[in-house]
C-alpha cells in the first residue's frame, strides 16, 4: 500500500511489470466510486524503480486526495494512444489499424491518503481520532492498597 498526502502534486515510485515512457494513471476513490484518469509521459527510471510526478486535480482544480480515504491505483498502457507500446506492433497490428478498447495493466496498488506523520520504526501510527479527543490528566490517580 502507498501512503500519500492530500496535496495535488504527488511523486509516485513503483516497480511496474513493464517499463513504459508514457502511460495512463487511474485513481478510483473507493468511498465515492469515482474514477480520475491522467496521462503521464515524463518518467524516470532508477534501478528497478519507475518514478513519475503528476498534478492530480479534479475539474474544479482541487486535489482529488481527501484525508482518511482509500484509492485504487491502476497504471496501464492504452493502445488507442499512438506510440504507447511499440513492442506489440509486429505481434498484433490490429492495435494500429482500428480503435480498440484493449488496455494492458502495468501496475496495480492501493493508496491511503493522510497528512499525519506515519513512521512505524518510531511507533508513529495512524490515528483516526487524532486531535478530536482531549484527555484530562489533571486529577490524582493515586490510591492505597491495603
């Protein structure tokens, strides 16, 4: 699972099944069942990792990421876009002759969105109730056992 913040500009680093120079990224908000699709064509590869940065906003230029929500992430090659994947041209030339609805999934993951600091090494865990409840420690909790 990937943990992201609620800002619109995000950098994702993944290990895909296939390393492409351009692909589509689809986020599906699991609470609303609403899908947001974006085209990415600027990627960098470092070792086995593929990194890309996108500005993920909706139609009103607000970030699609909301605190405490889960998203499904799909990275896929769409063969209706010219030059997305040249390796299949010789094997399946129908891709280049007609419009097809064929997609090739390159990566799939789950995303959780929060602005809280999460570091499991320092035992900083996610809390649903952070800053919602205040504890009162002003009383004396000492007692005598006989």
